[in-house]
């Protein structure tokens, strides 16, 4: 049968190279291969089922923590932060999770009296140290002076950042570095108040500082 000149696609051989759609498809498969390669390479065979290498599994460790004066012996994922331990393991939700990147200060607690971002500290690093969260500041029904000052000067609005602000303020006063309003603002700048209660926070800190 003669070739039909009006329908060359029925007779032509595939052209060299590839179409745009084919090229994009190849890129997709190549990207998937690069993503899966480390996982597949880490897999080993147990019987007939592939399993991930032991390095991919979480390491469980036993940690002794002293939180608000109480000792706790906990089995934890070694990658767990102090913030997540407080909130998820010890039911102490006063310490807030804000940015979870150490930039907002909502998660500030005191470790041996020093203010730290608990979202950046691994719980295992606190073994043997004294951790104080917002729940551990009051003495039964007697508020900590800084808590009382925040209430007196309306140092909060929505209250979400307040636990971190108070813990940071206590640490600041203990450090003894801030003597002027400008210094207080500078050294409290790691604690963000989205409601803008900064002037009242400074007033509360100054009252405790001068007491």
C-alpha cells in the first residue's frame, strides 16, 4: 500500500530528541529518584520486607529533669525540645509555642535562673539543671513580684506572650544589666508583644527592679 502524503504522522519515524511534555516528565521522575535515593539506600532487608536503617529511627533516652522544683524521670526522643516536654509530657501549657524558631520569645523559661528559648533547647541538655516555667513562679497563692507588677501595670492584652515576657523580665532583673528604659527595651527585644503593651511592660519591670 502506498504511503499517504496527506497523513505523514502515520508513516514518519519518531523524531530525535523529546517533546516539552516528555522533558518535564523526565524531570519529575528524576526529582523523585533523587528524593527517594537516600531512603532506598538506607534500607536493609529483613526477611522479604525492606526496613529503614537504624540511623533513621528515633533514639529514646532516659532524662532526669527538675521542673519547678519537682524531679521527673522521662523516656524521651533525644530530639525533643524542652518546650515540647513541658507542654506535651508534663502538662505545663503556660509556656507558649509561638514561632518555634527562637525569634518571638513566647517560649522563654528560666534555666538555673537564666532566660532561654525553650523551643531551641533539647530537653536532654537540661539534665541536672533547674528549670522554672511560668507555673513555678508563684508561691502557692502568692504571686511572684513580677507577676503582680504585670497585673498592676496592665503589662499584657491578649496574654499569649505574657508567660515568656514575665520569665524574661525576671531573668533580666537578675542579670542586673538594664538601668534605663532604653536598656530595658533593648534587652527585652527578644520578646515580642503583638498587642504593643511595651510601655506597660517596662513600667512593671522598673517597679520590681527598684523595689
